[in-house]
C-alpha cells in the first residue's frame, strides 16, 4: 500500500506521495508542492532535502553504514582494488577479470596529456595551492576536448570516462611537480594506476625510483574509502553543474573547487596543520578542546563531526587501523599520531562532543598516513580528489542518464520591498 503525507496550510489539506528507498528511507515527494499550494520549503544546507534518487551509494549515518552499489565499505577496502571499485561505482557491477583488464587498458590509452597543457601550468606561480591549480587544469582540459559527450552513446560515454580517469591523475600530480620545480613526469603504461600515482609524484630523472608496495597498497585502500559518499558538497556540485549540460571536465573542475574547502575535503590538510600547531605549542590537547567548545572562538576541532554520521564514520575506523599498520610497517614514530590519539580520547569523553554526536571523521587519520608516506601536506586534498573522481563520474553519468532537470533551487526573499529609484544626487 502506498503511503501519503498530508500537509495543512491555512486549513486546507494537501496530499503528497511518500517514497521509500531500498533501505526503507522515507521521503515526502514535494515535486508538485509549489504548483498545488504556492508555497516552497526552506532548508538551508539541505539538511532534510533529497536532491535525487540514486542507485550508487547507501549511507546510514546513525548506524555508521557505508555501501557502494550494495557492497560494504569494509569488504571493498579489504578485498577490492581502486580501479575495481571505480568500475563498480561507474558501471554498477563489479568487473570480471576481462572487464577490469579492458578498463585499465582503456584508461592507459588516455594517459598522455596534451603538451600545451604544460604552458598553462607554467602560468601559475609555484606557490599556488595544488587544489586551485588542479581545478583550473581540469577546466582547461575542456579546451582540448571541446566536443560535449553524448551520454546516451555508450561508447562515447565510456571513452570520456577512461579519458577523465587517465588525464586527471596525471595533471593532479603535475600540480606537485610544478610546485617542487621537478620536470613533469609521464604515466608508465606498464604499471598500475596507484603505482603510477607514486611514480608521477616522486620519480626523478637522476636516480631509479623504488616503489614501496606497502605504501601503494595503503594508498589504494585510502582511494577506495574516498571514492564516493552520496550527495556530499562536491558531488552535489558536480551534479548541479552537470545538470545545465555542462561537460564532464567542467563539472569535475567545479567539484574540485567545492572539495577544497576546509569544512569538506580541505579538512585533511587542516587536521594536520592543527595537530602540528598543538605539538609546536607544547602538546596541550585540553586547551584546544576548550577552544573548540568556546562559542566566541571560531576554532573547531578539524576532523571531528559530520553532517550525516552521528555515531561513527566507518571510514575513520578503517583508516585508524590502516594508520597504525602503515606507521608500524614503515617504522615511523610520529608524535602527531600521539596527539591525535589524545585528542580523540579527550573529545570522545567530553560532554560537548558527546551531546552533539561529534566523532572523528575520515579526515582525522588520513593526514597522518599521508605524512608517513611522504606526501606533502598541500597535496592531501588532491589525494582526496583522486579518490573521489570515480564517484563524481558515476554521479554525473547517473544524473544525465536519469534526465534530471536543471538544478535550480528557490528562495524566500527577505530584502527591501519595491521602492522608487533615487537619482545619484539624491542618495
Ligand atoms: N568542533 C567543535 N564544534 C563542532 C564541530 C567541531 N569540529 N563540528 C560541529 N560542531 C558543533 C557546532 O558548533 C554546533 O554546535 P551548536 O549546536 O552548539 O551550535 C554543532 O556541533 C552542530 O554542528 P553543525 O556545524 O551545525 O553541523 P553540520 O552538519 O552543519 O557540519 C561539519 C558538519 C563536518 C561541517 C562540521 O562538523 C565541521 O565543521 N567539522 C570540522 C571540519 C571537518 O572535519 N570536515 C570534514 C568532514 S568529513 C570529510 C568530508 O566528507 O568532506
């Protein structure tokens, strides 16, 4: 039996359909609300609003559940590799061996970036933040690929996906090479995707590069944990930009900008900077917890809290363990890890954090692992973007194939009522 919701305005009743998702999530379908009642809903930050139906990722913030296409994040992080997960997110099913090989080979066909992109990169000052450069370079790719993709043509869509996966990884690492003054590196098509990330970043022409498999494996896992997270800020950005039928590169470039903010992906850099500051100031964790609780102080404990997770972030649980393993394996003894552990303990026992359900999120521990791997702090959010890329692509594709209308929210106007224009000499 289908359910309905009744809304009463000024004594008049209106009925709206209720939609139930696969996991019994309930939504009131208000598509016809304004037409029927003249009213709109107001929901700043979209805390209660669903923007779409999606088959990609399921997240239960109360229970700490995260699944891609039905598979638990724990299983995927443990048993799959990043390109398998990318394929799953984008195409809906786990690939068999032949499909995975083909996907990897087809990505390889697109790993050469137009040499003219180098002059665009050189136009940036070396001090530019890699996320700003990455967003601009992704956008610049539209100039080299001006034809918009016909999403209904499977081959065109598939080629665009492989092209985006191939070129984005290369330009992401170029942002670092430019900053360091290193010669730009090329993808090596005989090696894997994540191995290539390490090479592209760190291999220099003067000596052979020795890859540490433990680092590659841990990075692969980190990319999987970041690969999708349903309608978060950057993904919603990608969907809404794409809803105007802007191309894939343009939409993803906007997603990179959204991810950069410290309340979203930029938090991983902010966490490490916060831990460094605490350490440099004598390691007084309690002082920073007090600061975070003080409403007159804008300081927040970075890496704590989440819009959706109100119990624990399952990604943080996996990362915490991975951080311990990686630091152990590499023999790294990082004082910042001790500060992080103390901070976690103090905050988790504090009434302020308990009553607001503020728990460590994915960004709390990722920075510690990145640091142990030798990744510079300004590149942390770029790594998040590389991991999130398949999610952005999958969501963009789904939005276009579902023929979703252009995203265009309404507002409640609270400005001045109509008034007569005043000539400049009368103001
Ligand atoms: N430190 C101190 N207080 C906090 C924090 C924090 N990190 N996060 C939330 N609060 C307080 C906030 O002040 C508010 O208190 P009150 O009810 O007294 O006004 C209450 O908790 C609810 O917070 P909110 O800002 O209304 O919650 P939100 O859902 O709008 O924001 C958030 C979620 C992630 C932006 C926020 O928790 C935050 O700023 N965290 C720090 C930044 C961070 O780690 N971001 C990464 C998120 S996970 C990676 C990703 O998916 O991007």
